[in-house]
């Protein structure tokens, strides 16, 4: 069973704006888009840069350095230069409204 850790409230997550958090030393990019919240490893698999500094569009996050996009649901890259996926992590929402807690587990990938 995986341990979920509170990382933010829904109110802290702006639509289509990544937010970097850390869980047990693991850098995570949280993204709220299309009514869902996703957690993806925050380091690009092609270049060692933060994905949370990139743009979000169509349920993907783009690396700002070379333009590789990663699917927020699977972590798979959609184009070069990245060829390796990045981990994605399960997210749970507890509570209602803007104060609802966003929890992530890094002990198990989605």
C-alpha cells in the first residue's frame, strides 16, 4: 500500500500552471488541467531541467529547454529530443472546494 502525502490545496494550483513540490526528496510537478490534477516527475528525461517551468497544453507539459512534451497521464514523450518517459504518480483529492487537500504518493507510480 502506498503512502499519500499532502502537497497542496486545490486553491494553490492555478489551471494549466505547473507547481513544483517535493515529496521525500522527489521533485514533482503538479498540474491542474481539464478538471484533474496530475503529478509528474519534475525533471526532463532528455535534459536535466525542471518541467514545472514549462507550458501546459492538451494534457501535456512541455520542457522549456528543447521543447519535448510529456503526457501528464503516462509520462511518455510525444516527440524528440526526449525518448524516455518520466514517472507519473497517483494523486488523491480529499475534501471539497478550494481547501480540498491534494495528496501524492511517490512510493508507487501510476
